[in-house]
C-alpha cells in the first residue's frame, strides 16, 4: 500500500490535482504489472483526503519583490439568486454608498433600504471605509422595525473588513453583487435616485458646508419618506403602514402601548427575539419616531427635535 500511495502522489504531481477516477485508470495497469492489488476508486479518494496536504499541488508565483509565494484559492462569495424577491420585511436589506464632489471636497451618503417594505435610512459622512459603514449599520439596525436576515452590497472596500465581520458576528448573511452589475441591487439604486431627486439636489451646498445640519434635514426627509410618502410598489401605502398591515398582531403594541410595558403586553408569538419591532430600546426609539408623525391633531412644535435625536443622533 505504501508503494501504491507513492504512485498516487506521483500521478497527482505529474498531472496536478488529478481526480480519483482518472488516477484509478492510470494506477490499475501499474499495479497489475507489479502484481499489486489495485485500490478501488473510493479507496483512492480516502487516501487523498487523509493526506495532510490532500496531495494538492499549489502553483507558486513571484511577488513584486521577487519572493516566491503560493497562490491562494479565491473564496467564493455568496451571490444573489436570479429572480429572487424577499417576501418578508427584514429578509433582505440593500446597502450602497453615494459619492458627491465639489471641487477637491468629497462627501459620502450611506444608504440602506428594506427590499420588501421600502423602509429606508441614510447618513452623510465625510469619509468612507469599513469601520464607518460598520458603525452606521450597527446603529441603524436599532431603528429597523424587525430583525435583519440578509444584506446585499456591491464589492466596494467599505463593505469588506470590519463591516463583513459585523454581519458575521450578528449571524446576518452577506450577499455580494457581481462586479459592475448594479441591477442586482436595484431597489437600493432606485432609492439613491429618489434621495438625489427629492432631497440631495436641493441641499447639496449644505452637505459641504454643514454636515450635521444636512443630516438633521435628511432625517426629517426620511420620516416623510417612511411614514408620509405613498409608494407605488406598496400599492400607494407608506412603508410604515405596509409593515403594520403585514404584522397586524403587533399593531396595537406598536401604536398604543407604553414602551415600559410593551414587551409584556404583546401577545403575538414572535419567531425571533428581535420580532415585534425589536427589543425594548429599539421600540422606544421607533414608537416615538413614528408617533411624532402619525396623528393629525398632534402639536408638531417639537417634531424637529424628536427627529434629530431619534434618527440622526441614533445612527451618527
């Protein structure tokens, strides 16, 4: 068997990473000529799998400094299946970043939207990297009404590193689009266009002069977008109304129960601990966030203050 093992390794070296079926065809006449018992195809497979290096040949290339290095096999990124459409709020969140320039200055707006309910959030930042994107995502999830299961992004560096690590730690699946294929994240791309046409183009100068004030005003716009603006894709409902219709059992818990006792008074049997619009802290923010704009007879003197504290401060 030791001799056969050496011959298997030699064949895997001669023809790099040759499969067990092909090795069996080459090995059988070699064993017969020497009156050896030829191992079966499955045995050859177990011999290869049991080897410390799997008898695998890895090509070597020279680096820019002239040093030899092994070529690592690229990891396969999860991709979005064709024709896939989420059927629940939180099932798939699209994320992207908008870059804006004025002379030598650059500003970035990180956007995220639920592909099922169109519930969206955004934040303007002076620079962009995976740390900033990760921080935004961690804060923004507290303003999302349900648990997030999957996130789809492009292959930008801001969605790698710490951002990808944050998703892994939260057990959220990270799906990447194919390079130069924005249509795979079409819902977020469409939200970016809406945000540009309805808000950014009217406040672009402010974005470069006062980032904090820009974010405060964008937070006010996001409240209108989520709780007042009818969406064609939602049968002319708002994202908030759509989510409440989808989760009818949580409707009373959302709009009428005090934040302190909300958890105890909700009799809806949630699938996960983050269902029913999240934990108590998340509920506190969301309840006030939408109550500020849900009642027509309400005094709106403090609306801007509520919006600033509950939307911008929560994710900044």
